[in-house]
C-alpha cells in the first residue's frame, strides 16, 4: 500500500504548468497578506490565532490553579478569579477549540476532496478576520478590567444588569454574537464545498471520514448556534434596554436562559469533539497500515450523534426542579447517545488490532486521546443517571469529567493532527524525540491535573469557587492538581518549541512522509497555490493507495481537469461526484477585511453605547457587501459558463 | 423505451445513479443560510410560547388587550403575495427580459415597503398602551415584530441592489443566481411572517 503518486509523470505540459502558476500565484506583497483568499493561508492563520488564544486561556488556568493550590491562598481576589475562570472556559471553547478545528478543516477539506479551494474563498477570508477581531474584542477586556465574569454559561439572574453591573457581560454577549458570524460563515462554506467541489469519482461513500465529520459538525453549528445567538440577544436587550425576558417580576422566566443555552450547549460539545474524532479517523489507520474498519458504521455514528445531540440538553439541568417525566426522557436519551460514540471507539480498536502498528508521535497522541476520552466518557454515562447527577452536580467531579472529554477528545487529537500534518502545512518534519517528550509530559500532566478532581468532587468541593477553607479533605487533591497543571504547561511549551524548531531547522518534508491514503498526500508539501496540477479522478476510498488515481493525473490527463486558463476548479454532483462544470475562483481582495472591520465597529459601538457609531459600522458592512457581490466587468470569454461563471 | 433500456433503468445501477440535476453553490449557500436564520425565529417563537405558558393566564398580562387583527391581516395580504412578483422577476431574467425583472422587483419593493409602513402605523397605535419594557409580553411583541421587520428591511435592500445591478449590464448565469438567492430569502421572510402572525396575533385568541 505504498504511495502510488510519482512526481515525474504528471500530465500537464510546461506551458500549462506555467499558466496555472501564473493564475494562482498571490504576489508576496503586504496588500496580499491582508487580501488573501487562499484556503491554505487562511487555515494556517486560524491555527496560529487559535493557538495564541489557547496560550492565553491556558495561562489563565495556570493562574487559577496557583490560586487553588492551597486553602485561602490569597493570590487572586474573587473579582480577578471570576474573570479569569470565565475567560478560561469561554476562550477555550469558543476561541480555541472550534476555530482550531475549523483551521484544520479549512486547510485540509479542499485538499482531501481534490479541490483547489473552498466554495466561497472570500467568505472564508471574511470568517477568519471576524474570528480574529471577535477574539481580540473579548481578550482586550481582560487588561481593561471588564472581562466576562459570570462563568462561561452566564446564568441569569446572576448576569442581569442588577447583579452584574458594568460591561463584563456585555463583552460576553456581544463578543459571542460577533464570533457567531464567523462560525456560521465557516459552516456554510464547509458544507457547500464538500457537496459540490469534490473531485470527479468521489461519491459520498468515498469521502474521507474527516470531511464527513466537518460537514456533520457544520450542520450542527447551523442549527445550534442560532439558539445561543438568540439567548445572547435577549440577555443584551434585558441588560441594556430593560426588556423583561428574564425578569420574573415582570412576567419573565430565568430558566429560559438555561434552556436556550443548553439547547445550544450540548450540541456544542459535539461540535467541539466531532472534528477531532474525524482527525483520529484520519491519523490512526495510517499508523496501522490499513484502512479504517467499519467506514459505513462510523459515518452512521457521526450522523446519529449530530441528530441525537439536540435531544439531550436537560441533563445539564437535572437540579433545576423540572418534572420527573422530563428527567426520565432526557436521562434515556443521554444514555442512548453513548452507543454511536462507543461504535467509533470499537472501530478504532478493531483497526489497531487488525493492523500493523507503527509508533510515531501522532500515533502516541491518538493513544492518549483513546485513554482519556474513554475515561471521560465513563464518567459522562454516570451523569446520565439523574439521581447520581443530582448528588455531584456543581462539584469538581463535573470539572474532572468535562476536562477528560475535552482535553482527551479535542486537545489530544489536535496535537496528533498538528504533528501529522505539520509536514503538509509547513514543508518541515517535526523532531520525533522532542515530540515524544512533549507527549509524555502532556499525558502525565493532564492526568495529574484532572484525576484528583474526581476525588475532591466526590468529597464535596464545589466548582466555580475562588478559594476554599482548609481541613475539609480537599487540600492534597488540589495541590496535586496544581502540580499537574505545571507539568502539563511544560509539556505544551515543548510542543510549541518543537513546532518552532521544525519551522527553522526541521528536515524538509517529502510529499507523503507517513504513507497516507487521502488526497492531501498526493501533492507537494506544502502544496502549490493551485493544490493539484491535475484534479484527480477518484476510484476508491483510499485514493493515494490506488494506482488508478496516479494514472488519472499522469500523461494524457484531460485538459478539463487541468483548467490551465484562469483560476478554476471543478463542480461535481452532490451524491455521485459526477463532473458538472468548471467554476472560476476569485482573486485576492480587501473587501472581506473591510467588512469584518465594519462589523467590529458595529460591536464596539453597541458595547460602548455609541449607537450612531454602530449604525455607521453597519452601513460600511452593507456597502462593502454590495461592492463585493457587484458583477465584475467581464469579457465575453469570462462570462462564458463553460470557463466558469464566477463564484463568491 | 426498449426492453433492454427498461431493464437497465430499473436495474441496480439505474436505480442508484442520481439524476443529473445538481444544484449550484449559490443555491446551497442561500438554502443553508435560510435554514440557520429560520432556526433563530423558531427559537424566538418557541421562547414566546415557553414564556407564555410559564406565565399562565391572563395572556396578554397586566390588562393589555389582545392584539387587533385588522391591521396584521392587511399586512399579511400585502406581504405574502409579494412573493409572486419576485417569481415573475426571476422568470424574466431567465428569459433575458430585463424589463420584467425590474418590474417584478419594483412591485416587491412597493409591497414590502407598504408592509413596513403599516407596521409603523401599528406601533404608533400600540406604543401608547405598552412598550418593550412594560412586561415580558411587551418585550416579546416588539422584539419579535422588529426582528422580522429588520429581515424585511434587509430583503428590500437586496432588492434595491438587484435593481441597481440590473442597470449595469446584462444577464448571464451569475445574475440569474443572484436573483434566485434574493428570491429565496424573500420567500423565507414571507413564510416567517405567517409564523409570526400565528404566534403573536392569532394564538392568544385560540
């Protein structure tokens, strides 16, 4: 099953290659740095920016753990602690995990499906700038002393204008609304790209699991995020304009916040974990030297989880006094959703058992994922039982559970993906030895931090407290957790050091260092701006292990799949991947950046009660969109749909 | 069809091969966008019912009268049929008749604008009785109708953009797609109004 792509016998002649390079190249100017629409550059930016936000949120966590190392430590005040722990949670969930995974998706989805870019490249750029500005909007509140401080879930009535005066919760509601624009744009882009831009012959049953995962995640985003957006709008209106949605004195209801929040919030944890599980399905089989076991069952599990995740939210509300019948239903649904999750675990185990394992750093992180995610899953099933949940809700047992599933289920796969795709992203190999040390410290540090929290939780330590009295039996577990946090921090710093070292002095990477099966390994590391000189014809689920793929890009390849005149890629049919037509991709433009700046002005205006400023920002967005979509002056050839009638 | 042809068409290969009718990226884009915006309205109208049933009788509370039906029904008669000129405009651009595109869009603009004007008249009457801060009913009433009105406004802006762009130059696949995107959005806005009519105006009388 060695790679069957050979660099020497590609189809297009030198004139076609020169033409492709000329049309797709983005000149390395400052303007083009801001105006790029290349999914590879945008994807890398998502990864770096999300990585920086991870560092900030992680530093917050180290500060929290230092404060909690001993009883009444007095290092942080309650006021400081509340802002740091809220930003830790909010940033990890909204500004790190999903954007990081969207970054992988951005870089990889077009490559894995044999396309030359996303369906809407300018919308893609817009999504990145909005993410950057929304992240800065929220983090800037920390030095300004106005950071969100009501927990990442911001329950009313604590967060209403009477109990939380000041701008903290307005930064929260507006910041998340702002970010939501980016996430929604990204989700639409992923779905349309995966449905329409696949290489000819890539029918749905030949789509890589990672792409399925990103698409299912995107559908979840489209239906879950609007509910959170509404919740945040209602809270902002209550706080700023005295509406009464959450005001029981005037007929409102505080539980509405929780319902809307968790109708979003539960699918959100799957939105976080699902692309990461997609990474595992991409990485694991390659290091088992075989295709993944049970592809149709895994696809079924992905779709099942995406749907069922909308039906379990009340398990976050078992202690709110809802009717028993309701608890019973949601308890059952929460137990059922473990089945498709378990299916995937068994598929991976079967792949390992029937494969020939090759141990490298990405594989180590996948193993780390399997161990920690399963531990987290076990405590998760315990929570599905209402009676147990009502005993340990709001204790550190919950904190332990969700860190196991989030660190296990998202961070480990992200690290596996980082080491696995670093060659493709940067053209350099990471050092194996340093990577193994990093893995060891991260794995030990993570477990040392979060395992003791199960104990302190069962001993009754509540969560969301800035300190605790001594002598309750919690002290040694907290100290251990803090030591673990420091070990974990060192491990993560070694990851960063390894990446930086690879960038400067790493070995140059070949096209396919790991012997992978998906199409990103069929092109150079990093890929040229046009990704593939010839868009391949796909005949199986493992295109790079299939000699017919290389033949389709070899000598005599169809000019229709080279598209040397202009910037073009292919549209194919949604189910069967049948060739439809070529489509033109857009040039670099500053309009996505300007539109994002307009939105930033809107949200700053709303935050600081400068409503005319906000209106001006909105006008800027509208005008920019109008110009963005304005039909370009076209020559008759350009207007010809056979060459490509334009995209977004 | 020959017996062979029928056998092929009904054989496994024939039955499992999809029809050659793929949708465009723009079609998928606007459909997904409508799905996500529709979810916001679903959550908002769901919240209306949640708050109302948690509040209990009387509804509307605090002596506020049930909403009058005359004006909203007129607004419905103005907005919902405004989808027809949009369909007509789309048919125009498909046949390369720019006058038909413009006439249809202008009609939609007029009807949509009238709808918003009538909404303003309704607010003028009701604001004397209750505002958005009076109680949860006031908050719901004004936020739901304003949110819908904002979507109508955005739709009308898009219609104006299409009118301006139609002065610029001819047809082509790209223009047809853009008209279709605006048309789908407009139909969505109309459908949401029907849901708002039912929830806010009709349901208190059920």
